[in-house]
């Protein structure tokens, strides 16, 4: 209890705006596992095709940069916290819209994905800037450590409960014995969580960026390095979100096994992530980043070689730790580069958040296109077998790019990470 009390005191010493943002993000963390895991499972259950899962994800990615553009225009007149709350609410509404249909056509999948992309675009466009405005380089490891600790715990508890609930609907004849009815109830619970998170974030006092031009085509060389890193991240992002669900639904079991597997994989990583965020300093970011990339490659290579139930479980276990480790290192790097380059070029920080999203989109498009080409040319199983390790191998280039970024920050006179 003394240990918990000390940790709570660390939290209370943080600025109030940072506390409000963390609490809102903690509530919304209950929503993210459902959106990232069980929406793909819902599409998989009702379409029985892995390419439609990736089509849905690609539609989400198309809507996201569009929302970033609209958000940049709206920021001139609307408070950022209102837009952030709207993004959370719209994601819940988009999920409810998707689950009104039991059989999904290709057009329906694309429209639903676009709606979810607009919602998540509004959410992420403001989330990064709010983190930048409420933290500094000294407390960002702690901020992301707490945020990812709670998010990882949510990825333990929520998938287990949701998977058990959906499986119970079919095995014990709840709700008429249909899984789709269970999905609709889950969608309503998700919407309730988004309402609560929106109410919390409205209690904060956050500054809007100054109204300014945010579309540019020429940047400092350091920012181009950051865009390279964003492209490489984007290539793998779709696979990190959808590959575990598709592999488990194909080779291991249905939603019950999916939820249990995600829960077990997250138990160890939750505590590890909090410890990493609490104890590491900015100078350790490259090490944390490299470990995350190595774990992703190890799990992907194992799955590609064996492609059976055991290899899928190994992949999910590696990914459960790799993904948050990558975020823990990547996000502070991005914010430090934005701070440095925006000062150098005298531009609003939002210009870089907006441009960064297009770097991610380029990578996401290439990654999803690779999967769809292999899936349509050969099969969905072949796409999972060959595209996944190829993407993981390409990700290792990120280590070299990250090194270039650190050298570029030093050249701009940024203080050496301590």
C-alpha cells in the first residue's frame, strides 16, 4: 500500500491538465481493444475472408488523414478538447453503425471503415497535440508509461471479458444464441465509455495552437527522417492490428480463444511497460525501440515458418510486448522532433502532426496493398505467411533511421538525452 501511495503521489504532482488527459485516456483505453481486436473479428465472422478485414482497415486509414485535414481547419474556431471528445464519441457511433448489419458487403465494409477512420482521425489528430501541450521531455516517459500501462491492462481484461461474452452467447444460448446480438450489446457499452471519456476531457484546460497555415511541402531534413520513420511504422501498423485476430480466427479458435489469448499475452507486458516508463530516461529510447522491433520480427518469423496454432500464440505473445514498447519509444521521439523543427522553421506544431499522418498513411497503404495483392493473387493464408515476415524485416531499418534522427537533433542544438 505504501508503494501504491507513493505512485499516486507522483501522479498528483503532475500538472492538472496532464492528469485530466491521462484519466480520459484511461477510460478510453477500455474502448481501444474492442475497436482494434473485435471489429476485425466481427468482419471476419460475417465475411469469412481475410482480405475484407484488410479492406476495412485500409478504409479506416483512408479516412484518417482526411479527418486530420478537417481538424486543422476546425481548430481555428473550435476548442481542441471539443474535437478530441467528438472523435471519441464518433468512434463509438461508427462501431454501432458497423454492427447493424450481420452480412457485410464490400461497399458496406468500405463505408463503415471510412466512418471509423474519420472518427479515429479526429481522436489521434488531437491526442498527440494534447500530449505535447501538457507534457515536457522530462516527464514524457512517465506519461506514456502510465498511459500504456493502463492500455495494456485494458488489453488483458477487456478482450477476455468480451471474448467470454460472445462465446457464451453461442454456447449457452444467450441473446437468442447469436453472436451478432452480443456484438451489438458490446457496441452500446463502448459508446457509453466514449461518453464518459468525453465528459472527463471537457474538464481540462488545454491551449489551442495559434491559427496558422498547416499545409507545407518543404521541410527541414530532420523532418524528412521523421517521415521515413513514420512510413516504416505505417507499413506494419495494419498487420499489428489485424494479423493476430485473423490468425487466431483461422488457426486457433473463435472469439473466446481470441480474447483469452490477448489477455494472457498482456499480463506480463502491462507490468513490464509501467516499469520501463517509470525507470527509463530519454537516452534509453533507442534501446527500447530496438527491443520492440526485434520482438516483432522474432514473432513474425516464427509464425511464418511454422504457421500453426503454437506459432500464432508465440507471435501474439511477442506482439503484446513489442507494440507498446515501440509506442513508448516512438511517441516521445516524434514529439521531440516536432518541438525542435517547429522552432527551427517557425511553424505551428500542428503542421507536423498533419504531415506526419500522411507519412503514416503512405506506409499503411503500402502494407495493406502488399497483403491484398498476395491475397488476391494466391490466398489469404499465403498473404499472412509471406507478407508478415517481409514487413517485420523492413521494420528493422527503423533502427538506422532513429539513429539519424538522434544525430539530427544533436546538430540542431537539442540537449543530449539524460
